[in-house]
C-alpha cells in the first residue's frame, strides 16, 4: 500500500480499535479495582430493594444525606431520595443554577427474575412448592435446574415489614425449579424453546419432609409453613402482601482464563447503575452543573409504576431541587442532558445471524452508544437527534472514553427499549449508552471489565461537563 493511500485512509476512515490496543498499561489496575467494587455491589444487590439499599449505603459513606422537602439546597450539597425502597435519585448540586440544566445519568436496578404469586404455597405429590410469575423478559428454559435464592419483604397488616432472605448466606438452603430428564424429554425436546417450558411449570421446590401422622394431609406444605413462621413470624395469608423474588444463587466471578470478563446475574442494568453511581460518588469537586444519578425500578416491565422512570417521583425530586433555587422545573429540563445508561447486546459469534456486524457492539470496544433502540421501524425509541450524539462524542473524546456507536441487532431480528424515551418525553435531550452484554437477561450474564470501566469514565464525563 502506498504511503499516500495509507495516509488518506488514516485521515478519512473510521478507525475502530479494540480497547486493549488503546489502553494505557497504567490504567489496567484501575480497571481491575473498579471491577472488584462492582462485583461486590452485584453480590450485595441482587434485587432492586437490596441494590437501592446498597447504593444508599455507598452514597452515605461519601457524604450524601436524605433530601427533605423544604431543605435549603446549597452549591456542593450531596442529596438523595429513596423512592419506596426500590429506586434512588441522587444529586450533587452544581455551581451553576438549575436554570442551566442538570447532567443526568439514568440507569435501572431491577432485573428479570421470578416473583412469587400472591397464593404461592402448595403441595403436590408430597412435595411443597412456590408458584412464580416471571418478571421481565426471560427465556424460561434458562431458569430450570439453576440454584435460586429468595429475597424480598412481607408487609404485614400492622405496618411492620419482614425482610426475607433464603439462600444468600453461607450454609443456607437453596431453591430450584426442576426439569425433565432427557430420557423422558423426547416430546418436550421437539417443542420451540419459547413454549417447551410453560410459565406454570416454573415452580420452586421447597421441601419434601412431612410432619404429623400418615392420615394427616398437606403435611409437607405445613412443615414448610411452620419453618417460615418460625423464621419470619408469617402465616400463609401474609403472602398476600409480599414481594418475594427468586434470583440466581450465584455471586459474581471472573470469566475467562485471562479474567477479562465478569459473569453474574443482573449486569442488566446494574453494570450501568454502578457506573452512574460510582462516578457521581467519586466526584472530588463540585460539578459545574448539578449532577443527577437516577437508579430506577420497573424498566424491565416498561418503566410503568410508581417506582419506574415514568413515575412523577423523578419530576417531583427535580422540582423540589428547582424550587429551592426558584427555578421552574421545565426550564431546567429543557437545558438538561440525560445519558440513558442501559446495556446493549454484545456481538456473539455463536449467534452471528441476528447481528449486523458493521453496527454491532463488541466486547472490549468500550461503552456502546445507541442513537435509538426500539423494534422494527424504531418503534419505542426516543431516537436522539444528531446534535445530541455529537455532544456525547465530544464529551467522551475529550475525556478519552472508549466508545462505539451501535445497534442492538439486525433491523428485523427484534428489539428492546430503555428509559431513554421517558426522559426525552420530559423535554430532556437524551442518548442511550451502556455496556455490551453477552447472554443478556440470562440468569448468568457476561460483560467485559474494560467496558465496565469505560462506562464509568463516560458517566464521569457527563457529570463534569461544563456545558
Ligand atoms: Mn436494561
Ligand atoms: Mn433488560
């Protein structure tokens, strides 16, 4: 190749590079240290409630305190509000007034899982079970024969709330959903993946040891209920007002001989939640504009509900902060920027047919920017304007953040959504960005450590933007 052509290519062509070909060797320990913190965050927060609590614990350790309406709001203040124990909004009040807008990162802390039904407990053939109702988009076949743990709360009529934790502590028993043996699975094996495991077979095995005498009935169910009563003081009717979630009983671990990846439950979207939170907590000085981190619930079922991104809880939080500065919240919103921090699909060579390689996200290429998500003709996407994408390009390049511009998969292959449109609908310029994930929504997902760290750097760049 002539020098001339080489130079011309260098000048005119996009030069995508594996992050490891760009990374300064001195940064590698920072990547590892960051990911160690992230893995501990995952282990501590396997449900939205636990993740919210862990986020608040980390924030308080860095000087954040609960915001109470009417409180004076001063430059440099570090405030947070927890919405019903399931979503968290944090703000580091900037030097500029909120009339100049806020720099927002919004991620979600809920993840696909199996919720208990309101009448969950039953006995069949002298085995006790909990019936479940899946939450979010799961591939049901992935949730059988996987060790599970149970977390959540039972809200009692007297106003007390009992925290349930079965399976997370060392020595705890685990729960499991059984599957057919291959010897008898010939008919099942012919069925499409989506229907081979019906939702009504996702029942958690709870016990097999009866109490009482032979002539008694429901003896295994009674034994299980007795154990639950001893431990938590609850009766069967209390399941009526409970939120109990079965999640994989696995902690985060390194993946690969080179330890370059992390395997865990709930990367979607705690990998972006942690990046958004940690970047905010690590700000060593007061940002120019108010930096806001939103850790939302209910994204996996459409962001509806009182703790979801469509809830007025966010508007209320922002309006309260704006009120303290005498700024109409609509003025703040129209000047604000939001990075909708959510994961994207990483290119998987085993399933190349669903990806469009020229626009796919690759592991180790950094945070994936998505101008739009959605399905088919971009249905359900906020479709950021070119100017907003240019703004983030500049921010990220100036901060030396590794990023790639990507789509989820082939145009006709399917699609997905994020909280982006709900922020954009508020008249906030919004762009999707997040970590590429392998096996997204599986009980055990995989991300690359480098991408986690670059996403953290990206969040930091957003918070620190002067304009
Ligand atoms: Mn997500
Ligand atoms: Mn998801």
